[in-house]
């Protein structure tokens, strides 16, 4: 009768974890127990980062819109208020893209919003 060797499943699981921690510093990349600990932490950071990305992009868009507004003699808050009262429904992502890539159209939009408000 031969003995039952149970290493394959464990070995496969360990390899999968260590593959994910490739590039980490020190024992975090090649010791299973440490690797598991930092892998869980990396998943937490990734989850948080996915939430923060939305906040960061919104801040970037607002900064870009404000810079373009100031070139056109107004401010971000005045433009947003004017767009609202003029009934122009454009989100900040679109406005920022327009300010960056199509300055003439953005200038026209600012003029339209301020004259309607």
C-alpha cells in the first residue's frame, strides 16, 4: 500500500499567491505566509484606490475647467452656475475635455452660458 501525498494542491495554491507577489520587496515575495499577508493588504489598497480614482479625476477635471475659465475671464463657480441657469447639461468630464482639446468651442460655450445667465 502506498501513502497519500497531499502536496500538489498546496503547492499550486502557494505558486498562485507567490506569482501575484512577484516584484515585492524582501521576504514578501517568496515566503508564503508573508506573501499572503501583503497580498490581502494590496487588495485592500486596490479597493480603496478604485474609489479614490473617481475623486481624483473629478478634482483634475475641475482644475482644468477652472484654468480654461480664467483664460476666458470668468471662474469655475460662475461658469457652473451660468451653465445651470442656461439649462446646459454638460458633465465635468466633457467640459474638461472640451477645455483641453477644443478651446474655441469652450470659449463659445462660456460666452453662451454667461449671456444666457
